[in-house]
């Protein structure tokens, strides 16, 4: 599966984690990132992210 992560999600783990929604979004982003590292997903990106 190919996954595109929008530019704003890369900073989510560094946002204030006091709000449940933000913490869950950060955890989801980190889980997806682990899956990409383990080759379960393929990361695709646009030139904007470079």
C-alpha cells in the first residue's frame, strides 16, 4: 500500500499532547511511520515535501 503523509502530520508528535485528539493523531502517525520503516507501506511524496 502506498501512503502519502501531508506536510502538517510530520510535526504532530511535537505538538502539545495534552489533548486526546492530538495524542491519538501523533500515535497513529508514529505507527504508520513504523510500518513504512518495516516495509509494510510505501511512502510517496510530492516535490513540496523535499
